[in-house]
C-alpha cells in the first residue's frame, strides 16, 4: 500500500473554531491521515486532538507546518481575518489546502493568494459544498438541451435572519454568488445599494463586522449583476425577513421555465416547465431534479458532511491530475469581487465594472 497523505488541521477555538466539518472529513477519506492539529486556544486544541485521534498539537500553526510537513492543510476557522495569513503560509510552501469559506476579506488579499498559488501550483479547494453537488451537471445539461429556453435572469437571497443585510451577503450570500458563477459565468458589472434603518448607509454606519469580516454596514442590501448574453443576476438580503421555508436559494429563470436550487449538498432542486413562471395560473407543477435526472429518485447520500467528502476527493484528484479543484482560488476571488462590488457601487452611486479597479482598500473605508 502507498503511504497515506499527511494532513494537518488548523483551528482557532473562539475565533471560528473548525468550520463545518473541515477537521473531521478526513476520517471518511482512508487514503489520508491527520497527523497534527494547531489551535491557539489550549482547551480547544486538546479537545480537537481527542476528537481527531492525534497525539501532536501545536499552539502555532507555523510551527506545526514546519515540523510535520503535511501535503494538505485543513483550514477550519470560519472567521476570515486569519484566512489570508494562514492560507498564504501554506501555499507559498506548495502545500494544498481545503478551507472554510468565505475566501478572504479584500481583493488585495485575494490577488496575492492567486499569485502565490500560480507560483507554487498549490491547489486550494473552498468548502462551498453546493458547488460539488452532482445535480449541477444535470441542470447544466438541462440548460444546454434548451429545457429552460433562453436564460433571462437569475435570482438569489440570503437566509435573512439576524445576520440579514451585509453580514448575510458575506457569510451566506457567498454560497449563492458562487452558484451564480457556476451557471452563468463571471459578472461584468454590479449596481447595488446598501441600506441601514430604512435609509442609505453612510460612513457613520460602518462598523467592524463580526467574525473578522472587516468594515461592514447595512441591514438591507440589493445588488444587480450583468452577465454575458444579457443575463441579469439579483441578490438581496434584509435583516429579519427570513421565510419558512427559507428563501436561501437561487432561481434560474428561462423563457420556458424555472429552476429552484437551494443551498446545500444534494438539496431538493425543482424544475417548473412553465414560461409564465406561475404554476397556479397555468396548472403547471414542479418536478424534482436529482443527480439521476428530472423526476427521478435520488440514489446518492446527501448532507454537507457528504459534500465535504466529495470536495476533498475532488481536491485529491485535482492534485494528481494537475488541475484546479471545482471550487478554487479563482472562484473564491470572483465571489469576493462580487461582494465588494456591492459596497463599491453603493459608494459611487452607480454601476461599477468588474473586476474592480480599486483593489487595495475596502470600499466602505472610502465612504
């Protein structure tokens, strides 16, 4: 048997912890083995060592990487203020990474990470689990086969809970923006507004965002993106407006019908073959889309834990095949571009071209 692939885990208890299963997924991938964990919190580090069954624990992830020399690092913290430093330390050394989203805070950080990965050929996979869903190729084939007709627009909303608005855009909307890219490509411009308490957000509304997000403002965001082929994309989130069932999903609207695609690995995806987009008016009905096709039974296991397994397996294949993972640094940067485009458009009060010209400073810091 070939030697197992060495994995080190980085967590930060109290500052993003270990993400959504980023640390434990390796137990389901037998060709890998976790050899050490780093956490600057002693109690959290001890708990992680027990949970992962490892004997080696470090307070400093840099020391761990130097001593253990892993092939892959699992970068777990949900807080993104540490992502750039941790990820750059890995990829500059040619170490591959599976990481929690969001990618990073600014375009300057994103650009430096892309440059480092291109220099060392390190592969980075981002844990947007929906991106690895096997229903995506089915929907893409439906679009190619003209079942939706001409794609006219694509809509998305966040969870719109207590984080609604700008925080939702970063933490949960990043999933939706990544899915937009998956189906309709890179946006060319963004036109957006940010609201706070029923009025346009101003410099006085800017605060230090939770979970290391950096400058943040707005309990209500509205964004419109222009894609190729005349497709328009929309994203919105308003604090406290979450529905039950949730509207946390994207909808792809075509001249012949609609696809409803919620977030998550192997979610309940629906297809409405109705050019009027109104089942009550046309006596049409939704059909489920699975990994097996339209109106077919699902035969694969679901859940975000399984999504992590599929993402890790794609990363391993990407390393072996010398290709990018499905959700890679380029998609990560594009998602950050779409988020910061919202704030830059609000700042300028007009549509802004993407990629953004200004990359060094956060747009909210320039209000």
